[in-house]
């Protein structure tokens, strides 16, 4: 069907916005201030039909008649063609988006938590009605990374996506790196400056990054990945000593979201199929790695593909206006599709690659030990690494008041082998303590 006849100067495209927080406020501002540009870019005018809010009595600088508390009724209006969901959370967003898509109304959402668990359900709702579901703003705010993965890279084979996708934690880790302050003190400062929320759990414990990793992995590997498939550790246990340790070896600590293709094992074990590893954790990265230069609240995503090689996307991953920029790009696309009769690419999950358990995931490690300073200790320690099949790359020894400090950097080893090694080291009479175990990423072995 060519819907060109359905929309035009006398039949604008109606937009409903659900939520008027930081992002919603900016989306509404742009729709209202850039009317003519948007009309030219879409082909028909975008007209704001209403904004669903929880508290309509608050003065938001727009006509009161545009505000409603009844989001369901707003979505169902005949003159609403497109829905922008920027309220966040699972309920009622899930139901509202489902209702819009089932009714053939395209949806633009920034809701990573919802998408990480319910993209399949939402895509199914959109299929019969031919509605579009766009979500560029759900990962890394203003940074275009969703559309490049879905469209630009659709003829390539992605092997790895590694990103700093949470601004709050990157702000905290950058500040700890710069000032030498400890975690609690830095978190308090981040909260005071508005970089961390009053309840920072979703950010500092890695839930926000894990939802984004699930979305990125789904797109990169054409496989449905949910938040539960993502191995997750946050930054709340990172200490100022860890930062010093990192600095001493030319590294910094970053919370990384890593989505990786793990080459298939022999056919007898796994059918020869590649697997995917999706994980979020703080890791040492060398200061010369491009992600090391991503400081403050900025985000960046590196994509490695077979033919394209390495691509890097960098910019503002949060904030009202930057996130609204991504929402508006999607809104224009969805509106153009209405006007010209096109359609966004649907969900692509044909590859159905299995998830590799974290225990099988090969990573390098940086292990800090406090040991007795006597003959043979180095050999005992090295022996435990060897016994568990973990190959050592470098060992450094420093004298200290209580004995000696050993810093062992490994080659790639499976997480489970390293865990067994650490448990065995802790049992050695010559090892006073395993002071820290940090993953090391971004090095060429
Ligand atoms: N809280 C997120 C961050 C932004 O700190 O990056 C929204 O996903």
C-alpha cells in the first residue's frame, strides 16, 4: 500500500509522547520548535497530539490541554499515528507499546530495560500490523550504534562489540582514576553533581549496562539475548588500591560491556556452532586503548567486524537533549515510513547462537598476591597457575613491610580455571592474601 495519499499537508502525522522527564521534555521542545524542518524532512507535518504525564498540574511550558494522565486513551486516539515512549520501566510501558504496535502505530522507545527482556514480544505485536519499533536511544544516548548494527553492518559478520555504555559509572571510575579518591567518596560527589541518581543501584551494579549489552548482542549476532543471559558485575567493589594497581601497569579501570562471538567447538561437542559471550564487568584496559580515552560521563562503543574491521562510536550516552536527538532521528524515520509506505527492519534472530557460560569465557587476569618473602614462594605460586592450566604472561615482585607483593598477569584463561587457581592460591601457606583479581581486556596477547 502506498500511504502517500493518507498523509500530506492536510493530513499531518499525529504523535503521542509518553513521559515528560528529561528526555520527553526535550522531544516535545524539538517537535514544537522545529516544525518546518521536520515537515520538510518527513514529507508531512508532525503534530503533537498529547503528552502522558503522572502529574498534569505541574507547569511544563506547553498548553495544559496537551497533557493527560490517561496514557492508554492517548495511545488509542484515532489521530495518533506514532508513539514515543520515554517513561521508562516495564509497566505500564510494555502494555502501552504493545497496544500501539498491535494497532499499527509505530513506536519509538528509549526503554532499554523493556527491550532487553521483551523485544521478542514487542516485535511479534508489530508484525501483523506492519508497525515499526525503533530504539536508537535505548543504547548509548545520542550515539548512533543501533542503526549501524541493524542496517550498515547487515552485510558483514560482527565478531565483537565492546563498549562503555554507562555514563554514571564511567564518571565515577574516571574521577577515581584522576583523584585517587575511594569509591564511596566519588559516588557521593557524582550524586551531588547530578551524575548519579539518588538510588544508583541500576548504574553502579551494572544492570543498566547489562540491558544495553543484551540489546547490542542481539543486534550484532542475530540472536535473541536477554538481560538474564548477561554475566554482570558492577563497580561498587573497585577500590582506590585497584586504581593504583592499574596505574602501575599503564592501565585504567573501565566498566565494559563485552559482546563476543566465541568460535564453535568441534562438532561432537557443540555441533560446531559459534557461541556468544555477553558480559559486563570492570576491567583493566591499557591507557593506549581507545576506550581508555573515554572519560567523564561519555560513552563509546567499538564494533569489530570481519570485513569492516574496527569501528568506534563515541559521544554523549545520557542526558535529555542528546537522548532526544536519537529519539527524533527514529521519529523522523518512522514518520517517513508512514508517509512513503516503507518499513523498518524487523527483529533478526535467525542465527540463534547459544550463550557461552561465563566459566568458559577466556579472559586475561591481573592477580595481586601478598606472599611470604622466602625462597621457593615464586615457584609454589607459579606451580598453582600451571596445575590449573593458566599460563602466566608476566610476574612482578615488590618488597613490602609484611613480605612481598606479587603481581601476576596471565595469558587468556577460562574464568573457571582462574577461579580454581585463586582458590588454590588462597590455601597456600606462603600466600598471606589474594589482594585482588582484576580482568584485563583490550590487550593484544
Ligand atoms: N543512567 C544511564 C547512564 C543513562 O549513566 O549512562 C541512561 O541509560
